[in-house]
C-alpha cells in the first residue's frame, strides 16, 4: 500500500496536481468472463477444420470398402500421439514414435486390413516406405508423418496395393467430402466413427474433429483402436502433448470390450493454428475450454468404440463417485466395466449387483463395504439395489430388470469416501463375440 500511494503522488506531481488532494485513479471496468461454448456439430468431418484435407480410397487390401487414408495440414503444424503399451508394438508404431518426438508433424497415413505387426525388419522397411511414398505424393518430408496400420497380425504387407493406394489417395485428396478417411481406417467396425466439436471462449473460436476405429481387442491402456484428431487451435508441441495425454487418460484409457490389448493402437492429433491468434497457454479460459472440447471429442469417439464392440447388444457406462483418489475411481470403474460376469449379466438383462460389488472389492482400491451404494440407470428408470452396504431386494430388483431392457445402461457406484469421480465404458459379452473371433483370421 505504501508503494501504491507513493506512485500516485509522483503521478500527481507530473500532472501539476496537489499530490495530497489528488483524486484517486478511477477503477478499471471489470470485464465479465463469458462462459465457454462447447458444441458437437453433426454432419461435419476432418475436412471442415480450416487447413486440413482428408481422404480414403479402396486399394483392395480389404475385400471391400476403403482401406487407405491420408490426413494432411496445408501449413506447418504440431503433432502429438499416444501409443500402445504392448511390448509387441507394430512397425508403424515404432516409426511414428520416432517421428513424433520432434513435434513437426504435418500428416497421417494409414492402411486397414493388415496390422504390419510382428513382421520383423521387413515390417519396419514397409512402414517407412509408406511415409516416403506419402511424403513424395504430398511434397512433404517422410519424418513429418504419423504412420498407422490395422488388421491381422503377423502377415506381410501387400506393399504394391498399399503404395498404389497412397498415390491414389493423394491424387484425389481435393475431391474428398469428409467421411472417406473415417471409413478407410475401419476393420471389424459396423460403422465409421466421427466427431466434430466447436469451441468458443474469450472471443476466440476453435474446431476439433476426429475419427476412430475399434470394435475388438479393446482394453486399457489404449486398445485395438486408432483415433486421429485435428484442430485449428494454435499451440506449441508441449501444450498439445499434455492436453492429448490428459484427454486420453479420461476417455480412451477408460474403455474395455474384451480385456485384450492391441499391438497397434494409436491416438494422434495435429494442430495447425489456422484459427490464428496467440498460442494457447495453460491457465487461461480458452486453454481450459480447448481441453474440455478435446476431452468431449475423445469421449464421444470412445463411447462409439465401446458401443460397437464385436457382438455387442448394449453399451455399458460405469460411473464411480466418492473415491479417495482419481486413481482409485478409475481403477474401480475399469474393474466393473471389464468383468466378464458383469458383462454377461448385462447381456442377459440380469440386475446381478453381487457381481458388481465383487469387482469393486477385488480391484485393490480403497473401499468401505458399509458405505457402498449401487444403482442401475437407463432411459427406462434409475433404481437403487444396494444402499450403504444394505441390499434392496424384492420390488427394486424387478424395477432394475425393467431398467436394463434398453441398449444404453449405466451402473453407478457410490463409495462415500472422497471427492473423486471417474467413468469407464464397455459393452455386454454375447455369443456373437465368441463366434466372430473364433474364425477372424480364416
């Protein structure tokens, strides 16, 4: 305060005023903070984010449908990615890890129908050849590419088809309208998975678009999934990498279909700054809004993957609340979502909550059985079946059975121990899953 008064006296003297009678400086008007607007926009694709083009073509790697995709920024960009933790990581994962370290990523090249995993030195050569061919076609450098493949493990790449597909994809890039790339990365998916999010904050507007594939061999950390995201928001590589990891941990790392972790999974994002303005900085409203938008995009795609599980007839969301830590909340949510007994009960529309608490109690997280409550929720009702360790039978079980007669179901587990919450997503376990995977490669 003494320093402030001294500063005011000096200013008053300079302005020819009596410093002891000078009027206090007028208060600056306080600008109200406008709430951020984060909206999913239907019908828009990667191509609708300024500065990006995406395409997919059929190169006959798969028996039918598109199987080679390209996504490219028309200007210098930053890239980040999160990869599988499987020790048998595929050749394209090795190449992409090398390339993404410098953050100077302009494009993504991907094929479906062959994983190029456990393919030895030739597999590495093939993955690098994909980047070289795409770079030549788009007049970029090979190390500016993230390379991805998905499909059957252990088979040599049909490189004549792959390289021909890359050339065709680049040649027709300008005529693509939006959904081609999303189709071209699918394998056993029943449909392409896309999302487009518009973020408005502090007078600025950003766009985030993404595509994903995945229906089987899905389990944290990451899954047999690919997800590619693009944004026109400006940022440096450090900010981009940190935001991607945070979004993935809350979404893609919280889905499970069958407990098997893939060799190829990759979630990558490219930011080209086409929206203009200063780089996003942590701690600002627009940075927080961007992370919320990115998390929403990833969550939307993650739920699409979980709901499209091979043979699935129901989407399961597990909501855990009241844990002592975020790690505990996530551990419990995953444990319930991945339990084969819970998944089987879900398929049979059976409100067997005993299987739920068994999963909760065996996962190693902190639990007080006398404080745990369980509830089944859906568009058909919200029914408690366990209240602070006390079972609610009879009519509640009948109502719970009725609530399960729909495709989207939530299991809510309240622990009553702390402030931390988490969500996980999965699906039911059906006879069709076993039938499908009994003959997948033959």
